C-alpha cells in the first residue's frame, strides 16, 4: 500500500499539507455472554436467535453488567498504559436507528474506565508514541441488512444477534500524520488486544472496526483545519483505502482554493469513495445522561494489581527481551513476536534446544515456509515445539545434516512422525566418520578431473562444486564440515604432486 | 357482607378455617366486575380463565394440607405497566395495544410464588404519566365514590378496583405519587416502598430513578402482607437492594415512643381547608396514642415539582424511545414507499397520547445540547438538596406526616387541558420519590361531598416498619376503613 | 425567562421522532413555555457546591457472572414484531446510513 501521507508533495517535491489523523477503534470483547444479558456472543448464528427481552430492548427489562467486561477492559487499559477512573459510570447515548433496540446505547461518556494512555509504533525513523484519549465500555448494535444483500427493494432487515455484544471503544489523540502510521497503529493495537486475550479481532466478523477523523492544513499552520469523520471502516484495508481517498479529495479541494466541509462521511467499499452522510443538524445531539438503571462501578486498586500481575507480556517488551536474552537481531525478534502464538512456539523450542539463533532461523525460515505453502497458521502447526526441538538438537549434535533436516522437517509436517523415527526409516543419519567419507571424496576427485584441474591452477572456489557433488553422492548424509576438510586435504596433496 | 368486600387477611382466616375457597372468592370478585366495571373502568384486560385455574389449584393444594403462604388464594389486580407473560400488557397506550410480553415481571413471579390469584390488568394513565387516569387509550376510570370524579392517577384502575371490591388487593406503581394519590382519592391504603426495595424488572419504565411498585389494599395489614410478598433482592435489577423484611409481623408494635414530624411546608396555601382539618384531626389521634409531635422543616419542598418534572421527563424521553414500530407494538400502517423517518414519526405521533408526547418533548428539550446543565444537571443538584432536607428532618423524628394531596378527587376533565395545574396536584407526594424514601397513604376522613381524604406518612429509607406501625395504630383508632363507597350511586 | 419558539419545538420533535400537526405545534409551544417558565424557579437556588443525585440507592458494583442462559429464540423474539421477513425484523428501507 502506498503511503500517500508521505507523498503529498507539490511539483517541486515539497509536501504541501500536514495530515492529522485520529482513530476510534471498536473491539468486540471475547466474553461468553453479552454485556448486559446472558445471551451468547457467538458469530454466525441464525438471525435473531441470540436475543432475549433485555437485548431486544423490550419494555420493562433492565441491564446487569457482565463482570468479565470490566476485567477485560482493565486488562486492555493496563496494556495501553492508561490511567484509571476508579469511579465509573455508564451513560445513555440517545439516537434513533433500527439496529439500536432501545434507541439509546449504554456507553460511558462522563466517567469512562480509563484515560490518557499510549502505545508505541515503530517507524523507520524510530519509535513513536501515540496517545490514547480514553477507553470505554459500551454495547454493540444489531445488524441492518440493506437492499443489496436482501433483494428487497423497499425494505431493510434487522438482526439483533450482535446487539449487546460488549465493545471496548479506544479513542486515540490525533497523533498520526500519515496513512502508514495509522496502519502501524492498527497493527500494534490489534496485537495488544489479541495478546492480552480481551478480543480476537476477527475483522470478517466485525470484531474490530474503525472510525477515522482526518484534517489537512498547509504546513506551518497551527489550526488543524476542518475535521472529516469517516464511519463504516471494517478492516485495515478499508481504513487505508478510505484515508488515501480522503487525503486526495481534500488536497484537491484545498489546491483549488475550496474549503473542506466539517462533516461525517461514509466509506463505500464498492465505489471506493466516501460520501457525506445525509447531514441533519441534530444528528449529533446525543443527549447523554447518567444511566439510571445501572449503579456506579468502583474499581478496586487491588483488582487492578491482580490483573496487572496476570497480564501477558506485551509485544513491545517481548521484543526487547528476545533481542537481549536470545541474542536475536531486531528484525528476527520482530518477526517472531509479531504473534503471540509464534512467540510462544519459539520459546518452547528454544527452552529445549539451547541454540536460540538456530531455532530462530528454522522457525522463521523453513517452518514458516512450509506453513505458508500449506496455508496454515502456527496455531495449528502439526509439528509440536518439542518435536522441532528434538530435530534441531539432532542437527546441532551432528546426528543429522542440515539438508537432511530440511527433508525430515517436511516429513514430520505431513506424517506427524518424530525426527528420530524418520531418520531411522529413511537412513538419514549423518556420516561423520572420516573413513566412511574418504572413499566418496576420492571417487568425486577421480571422476571430476576438470574441476580438480581448475583448483590446482589456483581457482580455489572450485572446491564448492566438489563439496556439492560429495553431498549428492552421500544423499546429503555426510557431515559437510568433514567433507570440506577431507576434500581440501586431498586436493592439496594432488596440487603438490603435480 | 360479600366475600369480595373483605380484606385479604379476613379472607385468609376463612380460607384457613375451610369456610370458603379461593374459587368462591374469585367468583365473587368477577361477579362484581361483571356488574359494575362497565361504569368504573378499572380494568383493561381480565384473565378469568387463568384466575379460576389458579384458584382451583391453590384450593387443591390447601386441601392436600400443604403449608400456604399468607396471601394464598387472594385475588389480585395488576397495574397494566407490569409485564405478565403472554398476557397483554399495554401501559394504557395504543403503542402497546397488542403487546404480549414473553417474560414475567419479578413481582408477578413473586405473587405467583405466593399462590395469589391474578385477575386482570388495571387501567392507568398512559405510561403512568398523569394524576387522574384520564389519559388512557382505553378510556377513563371513574372514582367509585363519585363517578363524575377522577380516581386519581396514575394507578387509578388499581385504586378503584380495590375501593369498589373488584379486587381484594392490587399492585400499582409510584413515580411521583401514582400509588398514594389515587389511594387517597379512592379511600384505600397505598404504599410506595423505598426505592430499591421492590424489583423493577418487568415494570415498564417511566422514570427509572423514581419508579417503584407497591401495594394498594383495603387496610394497612394487607399492605404489609403484600409488601412482604413482593419485596426482596432481585439479581435482574441492578438497583435492587437486599434488605430482609417482615413487616406484617411487626405491625402492632407500639408507637408511643415515636416522634412524628409535622413539616411546615406541607400546611400552606393551596391546601384545601377540609383536607387540612382532617389531617390535623388525624395527628391529634396519633398524639392521643402517645406519639410525640415535632415541627420539622423541609425547606426545598417548593422546588420539588420543577425538579421532578425535569428528571422524570428526561428519563422518560429516553425510556420511551424504544417504541418505534420496529420490534413490537403499534406501527403506522404504511402506504407504499414510506421512509424510515416517516415511519418513526407517524408511529410515535399516532401511538402516543398528547400528555406522553408533551413529556417526551419536554424531556428531550431539557437534555438537548446547551440545556443539559441548566435543567437536568440543575435538577439533579436540587434533588440532593431535597434529600438533605429529609435527612435533616429525620434527625429529629421517626416519620413525617402530611396530606397526600392538597385536594380530594377533582372532576373528570377539570385539569386535563392544563398540564401545569395537573402537575401541581402532586406537590406532597413527589418529594418522597425524589428522596427515594417510603411513604404510605391511608384514609383519614371524608369531605362534605363524601370524597375520601388521604393522610400520608413518610419514613426513613428502608424503614417501612415505622410507617406501617404508625398507619396501623391510626387505622385501628380511627377506623375509617369501615366506610366504603355508596353502592347506590352505581 | 425561557422562550421556546416553534422552531425549537420543531428541533425537539425531530430529535424525538414525533410529528405534530400545526395546531399541536402551536399548543405545544405555548405549554412548553409555560412549564419551562415554571422550571426556572430552580434558578433561585444556588447549587454551586451541591453534588448531583443520579441514584438514591447506596449501591455500587452490581455485576453478574459471564455465564450463558438460554436465549428467547427467534420465533419468540419476533412474535410481537409489526413486520418481519423470515427470521428478520423488517423496516422501511434505510438510506445512506441515516434515516
Ligand atoms: Mg462509541
Ligand atoms: Zn440478550
């Protein structure tokens, strides 16, 4: 994806407008039940089957808060370095929409659970802090189905299964200045939410959704310029496309001396454009007031500490530790810590096979390669960390050669057998005894006189080709170090004898 | 005396001694309804079949020698803003004309667990917004003491059903006086419990921070028995408080050491002379029983109505937003091509009556951008002042006595076009809702025109016992409850 | 003194999705003015240092376990619906994300 933010330059290559972007992120929490009722949160159930009087907003029913929503929110807030409001309240946000059963959303406005946090993103220029304005708990709405999906021309349909699913809304400060930065932030945030286990962030299920606000101003100005809000962004790709579109649109307006209108725009995936929401003056008068049906929530410092101590290590500190403790390069460490499952897998292998760099090479190289080919994830890798550790230990002890190990790994992946079993079965154990290797080397020298001549004439690099031939002769089983050593010895002899 | 003219505890004695059956009592109640409810209009929906079914089941249980709860077999009427599973629950509104809840209000579960016999759903002001039971989509309810008068509201149907012996006891709801005011005007006993004492689950919300369900009964003992049956903690209501209670047992406790507060601000202009006289007479009776009197001051009383109508309408504007023709209830019958916005607007304009629309409008306005601080937040602050007034007063006394309403029942139609005038008639009942404290209204006399006058006793939060004891002592001494509406007028 | 113009009434009734006839609108304006003027009474009080009351119950932290209970099922959920289509609630067409 091109980073338009960086490319908004004039004819002379100078950037004309500074871009400022803030995000509102909605993450569906991975609780078993909804936020205010005991209905399930499973995705993909039959329409309206996962509903009850409470989440349908029937007359006279009342909300009762799910304790896990609070715990998950605390976890996320800790991971995002936020400060807590120990006294929490819920508020009603009033607006009419068919997917909102009560025509108000129970949310937090005045006293949200956490505020003023931050997270780091890593740019080529170094680490950048993006500030979090606040984190609050709220309920999701249902789902409207429109004519395009239903084939009904004069009607829309409503499914309330999602109504009442707990959401965490994370609001950033407008601290991002390019689409690339936004992309980094979204990834970092998703990693944290998944790492802490509070959300599974399945985009295709609407588990992570975004609203972005963006404004452009000529460089050197301090007034941010009119803010355009964009709703309906349901994937990373959509956010990026919509922002790129919007930057181009606003730049064009500004260059032509037009004003950008402060408004809310909707992204349409089909047309690849944003268009203004039919604006109504009162559209934003949400008439927030304290939810009388819920009593205050007072967060116990002790609970925060308990959760803090149980919190999984976050990607950023994991990265640091991997560089330090395992001596990995930052690049390798970043690849491994990009997912919690991969990092955990790596650590389990490294705990048995005490060669962290070898483990890193094999996990990110050969194993990842096979996984990619097979379109599988480390989470459902058929080779267990113990099995891989066994193979790599055999390799480092010299019981098997590297080329053989690659063959064995592939076999393990498909057959599920252990490395030892495969070695035995296929006779792949390494030949490291000199007296077993020497005849093969001699044979190659005798049958490749041309290359030997080259070597003797001073072309020392020719030895590589001969090593390859010996390895092929021994079906990859000979110890390559020994092969090279014997070869050199015999070739030097040959050279001297000429 | 007919069976339906007895109180619940009197019927209980007959049931326990085998002199009558729940089925017979139920039959007597329905006979009265069949004869007279056409003129009273206490009920919207009757559930005769269910009632007899349950009455027979309860009779069988009793015959089998099972231990029965105190109110087993007693017919009870339920205000139509309390949800009854698979039985139409309308809130007296066209917008819920055909709503059949798939769930049971907690209080209904409790009265069923007490083996009571629900006989029907009673008329009320639409969404409990009113003081006269004139705003119901299903027509007005008439005061059994004088059919040209209102029965009070909003629980007018529940009060009238008990007053006219069309039910033995009933359930009402009280947001700003909606149990006590009609109880006073119909000459029955009405108790608004402490906020949080009775579960609101299944009570169709008017103003969530003020609403409370409570009993309307023929006398104080029935009130205590019914309160015992319906109160208690409910996990489905986050504002429900867990306080153990046994009010009926404590009823006859002595009040001779009690200090009764008399608030200056409740005996002022606007209070009808006849009402004041009756209330002062009642205070003398209590003094005669040994209670000490203590002048107290509730200085912010005059601000209660403004405070109440801001808070209640704001909450209502949000609570009633869900009636939009999407999930249940009335929807405007569309010619083709109606937009969503037109559907919403027409559904709500046609589905709600004028008083409900007025209050939704008022509440929407006071919450809207730029006005929230001046109205809603201000009202919440004044609410604190009103609560503080009571706290201070209760430092000096055990309960507070006042009139229930400034006047006896007024004429049907008299105030219907003057909303502010109607609102002002709740002046004495509203403060207890704002403070969340319990209050009871009991009969304390009749006007020259033969209309009942209500005496109100307010207590400390969760101290229903003191107000019930005081009410009981007065009732035993004064015995107004033996006077009943003149049946000849029907 | 509060002054509500018919325009304000229009704004409010739009917010709460209630259509009024011209006559209702006129009456409404009058009555809301009368009521709000009465409400202005509260301005006599200085409430600068007074905390607002939003709850009268002395409760906090009312929570439930994250444990599943059976749902209603779509048939019962839709039983009171004014209009439906299969297992969905049916409403007039929603245009452009607003109504
Ligand atoms: Mg939100
Ligand atoms: Zn539910």
